[in-house]
C-alpha cells in the first residue's frame, strides 16, 4: 500500500521500508545477528529501524543492550503466559548495575497493556521468542509503523455496567493486523482501542481509532467510531466521524481506516506523519468520505453515546457481574515489577482465581474470577503487601515512562523519582477525597506516560538553579478523559525536580481547603486561573495571590 501526493518525497525511514519489508528483520535476527553478533546488525543500513517491527529497540546505553516489548491484546494474560514473562525477565533481563529501588531484573507494564523488558542481548532474542510462542505470545508489531497492541477495558466480560464484552472484538482486530504485511507499513505508528464499558477504560480520545459503546434507536448495541487522537507534541482529542459499527463490522472498519491512513498519510515528514494530522487536514466529514470509499459496507450514522465518565483505574476489591466472584486490582507503582513477583502473580491467578492476569492502562494488574470464600486468603498473601489493592491515592495513580534510564529521548529520570514523589505526597497530603490522584510523568515531550490526561502531568526538561543546569519538569494540571475530556494546561515551566514535592504539597493542600462536595482535582484546577495555580505551586498563599 503506497500513495505519495504530488510533490512529496519519501523520508529516510520510508526509503528503508521500501528497500526491504520491515517484518523480514525477524528471520535475519534468528539466522544472522543472534549468531554473528550486534556488529552484523549495525552493518546493514536501516536494520536498527526495522527492529521495531518485532518489538525491539536499542537501549540508550548502546552496544548489546536491547529493550523488547510483548503484545498483550486487550491486556488479558493467561497465568502460564504471565509465568513465562516472569521467567524471561528473571533469566535474561539482567542489568549490569542494580537499580536502588527496583533491583537489576524487572519488567515494566506499559500504558498500552503491554510488557517490556530491558538489558536483553541479541543472541538471546530467538530463545525468548521460542518461549513466548510456545504459550501463544508474540512481539510482532509491538512497535514500528504499524498496528500496535489493541487496548480494551481490562475487566471486559466482568464489569457490572458493561454494555458489551469487547474483548473478543479487540482480539479479532489484533489478529487481523498482526503479521499482515499489507498493513504493516503505515506512515507512522497506529494505535487502536475498543471498549464496551461506560467508563472509557480504553482511552478512546487519545487513540488513532477509538471504538466506544453506543446504541441505535432500534436497540442495536455496538460502537461509535472516533479517529485521530494522540498526544506527544501537538496533542489532539479524537474526532467523532458519525459512524456506528456492529461488533462483526469492527475489523473491517479498522482495516478501512488503516487504508485511508496508508494511502493518504504523510510519508515525507515523520514529525507530522501521525494519523491525527491527516484527520485534522481532511476534517471529520472529509475523513468519513474517504473511509466510505474503502469499506465493504455502507456506513451507519453514529448511535447514542453510552460513556458516562472516565474511571482511570481498577485497583481494589470489586464484585464481578457473576454472583459470588470478585476481581482484585493490585497497585504496581509506575508499572515496574520483578520477574519473581510476576511469577507469583501467575501463581495467585491459578490458585485463587480463574487463571488470568489482566493488565490495565494505568500500569497496574488485576487478578480475576476469585470466589468470595477465597478472597481473605488472597488478600493475606505476601505479594499483596508489596503490590497493595489499597494504596495511598498518589501511589495508586502514578504513571511513568522509562525516562532517561533507558530512552535516548529521555531528559530526566522518571521511574524512581515518580515512585518517591507519590509516596512522599501520600505522607505529606494524606486523604485527598478521591481514590486516585493521577500523576503522569514523561521524561520528554513524547508523552509515553500520557501527562496531558493526568490530574498532574510532568514533562522532562532542563532547569536552572543556583547558576547550574539541573533536571527539571514542566508541570500541568487538570487533565481527564470521558464526558468532560480535556488536556492539562501547562502552568509551570522548567521547575527543578528537587522543588516539585513542596510545589505539589502547596497545590493539593489548597485543593483540600477549597474543593466543593464531590469535586475532583481536575475539576477544581479547571475553575482556577493558571496564574493562581502557578503562584500556588511557587508557594504563594491565596491571600498573597489576591494582593498581587
């Protein structure tokens, strides 16, 4: 699939993809690079870029150090799969230096319901693939200019208020695109979500395609379609293109949208190649017209939207819709777990639940299908002391990317710092009146930790202090998704990281004093002027602000 507009020229990555299809890098790793060493990989032009199509990135440390990402469609893992992931982390993801908080062998749960590991060696990758494939897992298209992991509500099929169980739909979409060479060369990464719950758990507004529960006048239940959402530089909420699809039409509508993107998207400038720029250029109506030309059925106008609000997490003990069963969401602070702990989670899933471990978009995990009579014994397990179902509100809501520890774009360290800030805020501020305070920390402007949708968003930056250049952050407040979706406003720039805890304490103490009954932090922040919030972060009291 290739379409170049008149006057466009291919960027270098597009030229690499034309020279050899990126999916072919898999066999080259097995046959050549794993045997001849990392130098043989770097000797082939464009090959490092092609690695992404099999879920592999070089780490910033260079040499024979790689990150690998594992697809988990809809966030649903069988216990056996979780066990293998934990074993792989323990055996292969061994860093040279122990992290002061997380040790030297761990895995990360991501905001896209995937798992990623670091410090992998090129010679070990074929064996890791062999073990994954033996339990039905893959890394194919976990990265690269293709369809990434498909998001779904992590408790699909279990939730009381669910309109439709969307997991099988998410799985079908994933199965269609994974390994499909025709749609594995898009202008840029391609992110999809589908949910049947009313709480926007799959974050439709910030995906290239978002399928949200809807109902037609005749009672038919399916999905309304949103397109062109995304974060990073130039964040954009997805557009409503006035299309309703039945569950059996979901694969075809996503295929048609991918075709529009593949044929009309920008292959000249990678910085403006995401689908949101195409949607913005064509407009919702223009995009719908192009989609209508490329689908095998007539497009149906959108139905009644059924989303009520944005939930944000599933931590804690919750009743399932099946009588006598519960699911328990465990807090995994900033998504990082040891391989040993992940193996233990698999054991608990088998011993107490229905044999599934589910991953959530807030970097936490969920044990499902737990009979009431086993609940107390599960809650007494040692793993739940470390990964509590009842954490403080800040620790419960903190999300962080890998930051400068592993990413070549990262400006500041994120994981350790975010975990420390969250725990410190729980001690300093205490009960905020809401279950989770969503603090999202990205080490650069790429927004992998989704700071624009947090109650508080941090973006890595350099700062000046006492005549020195130090690590800092931009601070934004008031983001959310759901019925009142809006991105944060960046209210403070380049604040030295060692000043952040005091700034957060200032703003949350003011929130606790001024919040209206039932008001959440993002609602309070939105009714305050940015200048007021900035002054509060800087330690000025409301009285002082009023005198300004």
